[in-house]
C-alpha cells in the first residue's frame, strides 16, 4: 500500500522520538512492501516561533493531504507565559477540532518487565489491559465560554449524535477486545450525563456480544486504583476522559511507553505519545521513543488496517524490554541505559529477527 | 459549652455508625464538661420512604436550630430506580445548598497500621497527609441545565466571590498545616479556571507564609498516585473536587476510615463519613464506625473549636488500630474482627485511659 504520513515533531523531545518512530515505519515499509511518504510540518511552540500560530495553515494543509498524522509533543517553558491563543497546546486543540478527531483512544497495558516501576502494588498492576475511549471534540472544551469582570462560564453541551458516534466506537473496540464497556458519567448530577446514559442504553441492543456497565466518574476514579484490571473499554466525555486517562496512564508505571490515537470514522487519524515534551531532557538523545513507536503501530492498525505490521512492532518493543534494554527513564539503579537511537535500533534488529523467523516458517 | 447536634442517620449502615459516633460524643461531653443535645432527623431513602422527600422540611428545620449536623450515609438499591427528584443523594445536594455549605474538607492521612491494605506500594502511601478542599455549592452541580430531544447542557459557572471564599478557606487551613496550597484547575481550557487562577493569585499576597502552586486537573490526577505525599492542601472546584477527593480516598487503603466536613464561615457544618451506605453489610452490626467517629472529631474541631477534644478522639482511634483492633473490613486473614459496638467501646476505653493519664499528669 502507498500512504502519506504527515510528521509533526513539535517541541522538546518531540523531534527525537518522532525520528525514531519514522525509522521504524521505514523498516516496516521495506519489510512488508509498502510505500510510506513522509511530509513534515510545524506545530506547538515550534510553529509559534516560526509562523506565529500553534497550528498554522501550512500544517493543516500538509495534514489534510496525508492519510495520517504522527505527532511528537508540544509545549515547554519558553511559551509558558504566552497569551492563551499563542500557547503550544492550543495547537493540539485546534488540530483535533479542525479534522474532527472525535475519538481519543488511550490503551494502558501492564508491561511485566516494568511492573517494579508502578506506584501500585505489582499484583494490582499486573493484569491491567484497558482502553480509555475519550470524546475529544465536544463538551466543556468547545462549548460556549464567557467572562465578565466577576463571573466566568463554560458550557458542557453534548448532542445525541456526538454521543452516539463515540459510544459506537467504544462498542466496536470492545468487540475485538474482551467484550466489556464501562460507560462513565455523572448522571446523578449532569443533564448531559443523563443523555449520555440514554444513548448508551439505546446503542447496546446492537451489540449483544458486549457487556455494558455504567459507572459514576468519582467511583471510576477510585476503581482505576483499587481494581484496574476490572476494566476493558472505558468510554466517557471529553473532560472526564482527560482526567481519567491521565490517572490511568500512571497505574502501571509505564507512562513513558503509552501511545494514543485520535481518530474519526474514515480512517484518518492523529497519533502521538502520551508523555509530554520533556523539556528537561530535550536535545540529549536520551528520550524513550517507545511511546512514539507504539503510536506509529496504532497508526498502522487504525488508519491503514495493517494489523500484522502493528502487532510486529508491539511484539518487538515487548521483547526488547524483556531483554532488559532500557532508556534512562526506565533503567534500574546501576543498569546501563541506551540512547534513543540505540534503543530504536534494538527494536529494528528485533523486527528484522522476527521477520527472518517468519520467512523461515513460511518459506 | 452547650451545643445542639442534629443527627441524620440516613440509610444502610448510616444508623449503625452514627450511633457509634454519638456514643463517643456523649463520652466527650462527660469528660470535658460539655452539654451536647442530640436531635434526630430523616434524610435520603429513609426520608423518601417516610415523608416523600430526600430532604424534608422537618429535617431542614431540625438542622437549622442545631449548631452542627452529623450525617450517616444515604442511598441503597431500594431507591436506585426512583425518578431523579426522589433519589437519596438529592438529599445531600439539597442540604449542602440549603445551608450554603460551600467548603468540603476531605483529609486523607496514611494510617501506618493499615498500609498493607493500600493499593499503592507501602513506601508511596506511607507519608500521605493531605486535605482536599472542594468547592461544594457551585459549578456544574448547580449551574443552569437544559435538555431538548437531541441535546443536553450543563453550565459551569463561578463568581469571583464564590472562588474567593473557598480559596481563603484553603489558605487558612494550609497555615495550620504544612503551609502549602495546590490549586487545581484546567486553565488551559476553561474560562472558569482562568478566573479561579486569577483569584488564587490575588489572594496569595495576604498569606506570605503559604506556598502556592497551580496544577492542571489531569496532572493532579496522576500526581495523587505517583507522589501523593507531595500534597498538603489541595483546593479545587466542585466537579474536579468530587473526582480527585474520591481518587485520593483510596490511595492509603483506609477509605473506611475517612471523615469529611462541609462547612461555611460561621462555624455551622455537616459532618459525614466518606464511605457510602454499605447496603450489603447494613443491619449486621459489623460496619466500621471509625469514619463516623472521626467525622464527629472534625465537628468538634471546626464547628465547636474544641481542638483538644478532637485530637483526643483521633489519638484514641489511632491507638486502637495500632493495638490491632479491627472491624471486619480491615481484619487480616484469620484475625478476629470486632463488631461495630465492640470497636466503639475500645475507642471509648481508650479515651477514658487517655483522660485518666491526663488527670494523673495534671493533678
Ligand atoms: C494540553 C491539553 C489541552 C490537552 C487536553 O486537555 O486535552 C492534554 O491534557 C491532553 O489530554 O491531550
Ligand atoms: C452523591 C453525589 C451527588 C455526591 C457528589 O457528587 O457530590 C457524592 O459523590 C459526594 O461526593 O458527596
């Protein structure tokens, strides 16, 4: 297949980790006879510096002609005191809205080799394998806002249509996972949550193979800590999803490993590591590229339908970690740590090794 | 001092644990020469059953003539399918709003004897001693709501005045604790959060002895797990506070122990355990009364200014736990567990012992 990928390295360690992911994607293209064309664009602080906008028209155009977008990270102290419209993270909000990327998928899966880094007791964290499906273009984020001298307003608004499409997304994902959806709301307080719950109840008839439960957001925030392995797919509105997905991201101790996808229904999507721009380690070549590489794997799966290729990357990352290869963030006391490039090359070697063993098996 | 305490036992284990707390309060009155008068009222499911309202006028009147309110818990499967206006938890929302109880204080402190029950690694949970100060009568909870066939709205609105009084409360509390306030908002997205941050910045000049930091709600949800002992006082708006205080309540493994206070500036307040109504164990006499007893201690401190008496209760609870006395929820495998009444009597014995040793010291 031929695909065009827009790469938006962004700020801090963004360029380093996207470079690693691109290297892996190039290998995949070679091994599996695809043609990936890469175009590059600016976003976040880098775009503010060069073009006075966190999401410039040039970038929107480059992404618009691509099949998917790979993003590094945005933000850094340099822009922290900028006025609100010239903040790097405005670039993220803008690109989501511009392309209607309403579904944010955030998988969290325990990596056995990394459990000692979990803040939770290892037996609690061990079985975690969940996916948060966060609505990304509605709710408080994009509702009407106003400010007077003495008051400030935000509006939490959802339409049946907006809820339907994200809930369907969650059901579809549950179907190819463990068949369970936890819908999170605050139906005992919010009108928007009562509509949310109504829509989930309506939709569920079409998915008899999926179990559905409703959970209040406060109770979900507890259960993510006390019983995280009870969750399969968690679906929720934008602001609850922001909070719960970040909470979930730290339970297994592998935040530096977590990818994300922001998609719509036609296959176009934006893929980015969950970790931030790491300004303190930027430019040193020591950042952990795993989350960016795994984000590239999600791109292969969700935007290009290349399940085999995606799984190959995920397996290679897993094996490399099990072999004890670590970047500085994950190195055990006294253990040697690899640079971003060295670690990426381990993954590439591993992918090559996997491919060779497949060649042998199927030849 | 003479004080009137309105007791609202509520549903499930509510009556059992409030009875325990009242017993302790009666002992305190005797030992410290106070006169506590108790009046009783219905709330939640019990009030719906008897008076067709989760917060009947009779109850409002009884509380209105009291100096403070002690509440058990509300809710249970019996009322789960009631229409929204006849749900037990509406009673909670109504009593908060009726009395203007804008400040919800939720302390979370690690109990060394209980750390093995924490989902976190013990060394993470060990140093936790934080207080969440949640705004309780504004925001999404009480903003305008609307519903059409296809849309639903909630409004997140805050006035400068509403923010000021809760932020002041947090600063005052920090002053008598470790001198640090973490103000939590989502200022990169919400207009109401930008006003919130502005007010915090204005107020801080009056508290040069207090350190202030701003944290985004998503980042706070992570840090409560990865570094919970970094927090002293956390202040935030109603919905964020609902989520974060429940999240914080499970990190030390002692949810069954946690008290809460909902207060205003004149000393009147509502005190209740954080745990729910425990319908599965209700009526068996085995509920853990510690949270209700510690809520009574908060009442002595915040509504009656009886710091010595409050500290005596807290110390007695601590000692009883260290001595290995446990209700069923906390009993170790194979360990004997005490009934609600037996455990309460241990606390009372301990209070008596403390008092005797004081008598000896000061006589
Ligand atoms: C940067 C910020 C606006 C953004 C959000 O809240 O959506 C971020 O926290 C995220 O989750 O991607
Ligand atoms: C029962 C519910 C309305 C309530 C709230 O959300 O405030 C509860 O969760 C709490 O925190 O006291």
